[in-house]
C-alpha cells in the first residue's frame, strides 16, 4: 500500500485532535532536544547552519549547541 505524505500528515493531525494534543510553542519547547549529549562535531555543524541562515537573511531554526 502506498500512502502520500499529505495523507500521512492528515492522519497524524486527526489522531492528535482525538487525543487532545494541541501544538503550542511551550509544548514544542518542552519536547525540543536540549543537546546535552551532542558531539563536538554536531555542535560545530549546527553553528555553521545557524551562521549560514543568518548570512542569507533567514531566521535560523532554534537549536541548542
């Protein structure tokens, strides 16, 4: 059986609604990986991604590194 991404996302939204899960910035922040166990290599990569986004005039994704 083949399922499209839009069908998958629709199903996820429906299940979240049934469970009463509401996406809020506070909930998202609580679930965000705080990066305590990141390797030095991953921290450098995230810093580069952040710098490139800023150089391009794009708001970088929130990341802990």
